[in-house]
């Protein structure tokens, strides 16, 4: 089982999350009552919707992780799953994403539509 499959299976068991159809049309998605939370685009890359406000609040911490790609102006971060620790990071950040979405606060500024992969700004394909 790949790390992405393991992470997806774990998130699908969370009571506030369910499998969803990815809005970008690629891979698998997990969503909540408030919308999509994560898109699993490959066996390694996951886009997670943290919201612009949460990303700005956590920017310094997020940039410390080599597995996280922060894209300026996006409400999504991309997480590369290369190790079990990256799955743990994804699960932790998903909790933050749920809290941010449940808070119901609108984005502070307009953000481009679509996840990072759908906009072509996730990790570079290798």
C-alpha cells in the first residue's frame, strides 16, 4: 500500500470527512460538509486546502518542512508523501484544515480557483 493510499484510507475513517469527487477531475478527494479538504493527485502528492488565513498564520512553520510546498496566493498547500512522517504531517494539517473550514470565516482576499496541481503549481513532476 502506498503512503497516499494509507493516508486516504485513514482520513476516510474520520467522522467529519468523506470520499468526494475531486473538483479538478484528477485522482481522489476527501471532503467535509464545508467542501473539499484534500486532493490525492498521485501516489506521492496531495493538495490540502488550509485556507489563505491558516496558511499565513502557519507560514513560518510550513516552510520548515521539505515535504510542504506553499504557493503564494493559494489557499492550498501541496504535501509530498515520501515517508511515514509526511503522512503524520498531512493528518495533523488536515485537522487544521477542518478547523479553518468549520470556522466559516471567508478568505481575507480573493484566491485563485482550484488546487495547486490543477493550477500547475504543485511539486514538479519527476
